[in-house]
């Protein structure tokens, strides 16, 4: 941003007088979203609708299914550090400790 006659404008804008700073705002929102995804979040755990024995794991950001675990088996996924779903990139915290 630079200041022209006490009015802040975006340097990228071609029409200084009509600038609404949407480009700068969009860039800032994208950066904040990317930084928030780097903070590891625990996967969303959903119990089987008939019993609490089987647990299904989902990305807390995009809802991508990781797999399930239960008493007799673990059809678990490789515990990805980052969600690979459609450009999500959310960091996942697989620690069982709170």
C-alpha cells in the first residue's frame, strides 16, 4: 500500500480513486487460512450408529474419511500428518493424549 494525498490505495490497483482493497483483503484471508491449517487438530471421531465399539475418523476441516478402528480390527489409514483431501492440507494431531 502507498499513500496518495492521505488516501491509502493498493499498489496493484490501476484505478486509485475506485480502489476497494479487495485484492489485498483476499490475499490476507488466504494467508490466514493457510496458517490456521498448519496448527494440528485432532481428527473428528464418529462412533458407529449401532455401537460405540467402532470409531470412524474424519478430517476436522474438510470432512475427508481417514478410516476406522474397533475392537477386532483396525481398517486404519496411514496416519497422515496432513490431510490429502482436495487441497485441504489441514495438519492432523494423532496423539491420544489430551
